[in-house]
């Protein structure tokens, strides 16, 4: 007759008594079927953190396998939606009902989206780092969606300095001419002697966090990405033909921005859309001139909401 296996967590007490805020597993690797608004359901390769608190000061530990098996059931048989996330948190607690009253889960993954080129209409894949966080604490629920969105930013100061150098080059080139030949000037503007300097631009990242509520079912990843990219006008491209690259250069020239400008643009755009209880925004301009980043942080600004 087989003997039962010992369950140390169930039958022993803690060496040192005390309650713990979070106990569980970090960086669990699982494929998860995700439902995002206006997008087909798709599999993402997620890294997951799963925790409950430990209220019993004498309990040796929690049952980590129960958390894992609940995640595995979602990965194998379900789809990650807002209601599914809420149910998962509730199951974390009910599986530890004598030990825990708080549950926490975080999904980190890269979310692929088809994006259209600026002019040619060519389609290509862009991948956006996404984090979904759920917390259920003594009946209080919080669900957060976080997305990193890459774009290009061109420095207004650098643009002004480049224009000054171009003006100087023009004056030196045509200083001795009483009249300027239009064709000669047109040819000159197409040379490196004519456009003697260009402003510096850099890849930049907008980090956006939004708090969701039960009005949503699928995660509004596309809404956030579209809103931010439309506000900034210079999103990083996927498939690119020459006409797209030229349009990208034009958009950079017509959308000069410091990090403060970018933060205010996105803040204004996010305030105009509904469905988010709150948002937090961090703009990172990964400077090409400096060895440091230029950063601006802002929030929706509601009472009791996100703090910078």
C-alpha cells in the first residue's frame, strides 16, 4: 500500500512567526491566448508573476502549485480577458482561503500588431511591450494595462541651429550675386553644401499605464497605441518604401518636440478618450546628443489617482 507524501507546508509551523505581503512565483513562462479590443485573439509568450499574501503568522507557507495550476488551466483552456483575469485572482484567494485575502498577478509579453506604412500602404509587424497587472485586496480590485510605444523625436533647438547654419551657407554662396538664378538655387538646395546641417533626432519611448474598469471586456491595447501614435505623429515604422521614409522625414521636421511637448500632447489626447479610470505617462527621449535621457512624467491628475 503506497504511503502518503508529507506536506510540510500544511503540517509544520513557521520557524519565525509573521505575516507576509506577497508569496508566490515570479517569471513563470507560459503561452497565453490574449483577447485585445479590435484585434483577433492571438497567442503571446508571457512571463508571469503570481502571488497571494500570507495572513497566518504561524503557517509555514502557501501552496504554490495551486497558483501554477490555475495559470496553467487558463493557458491551456481559456483566454485572457478582463473577466478571466478577475476570476483568476478570485481563484488565487479561494485556493488559499484560510491563509490569504489578497491576490496579485502580472503578465509581461510582447504584443504584435500589423501597422500600415505612412504613404505606400505596405503592412508590417510592430511589436509592443505590454504588461497587464491585476490585484484583488480584501475585495478591492485594480486592473492596469501598461504599454511601451516607440516613436521618433526631433529636437527644436537642434533644428533652429541647423536652419541658422543653412542660412549662413546660403549667404556665403550667393553673397556676390545681385540676382539669384532659380534653377541654380534649386540645384544648390539639393546638395550637402546647401543643406549643410540637419537637426538631431532620436528613438523615444512613451511608457503608458491605464487603470481599467469592468466596462471593458477585452484589453484596449490598440486604443492606447493609436491614441499615442496619433498624438505624436512620428511612430516607429515597420515596412518602409522610399516614399514612406520621405514622409517620415517630413513628419519629423513638422513635429519638433522636447520631452515636455510630447508629454503634453499625449496627456491631452488621453484625456479626450473614455474607458480609462486613470492614466500615468512617462516620456523618454533617448538623446543622440547627450549621454543621458530627457524625461517627462505626468498623470491624469485625479484625486487619489496615479502620482508622478
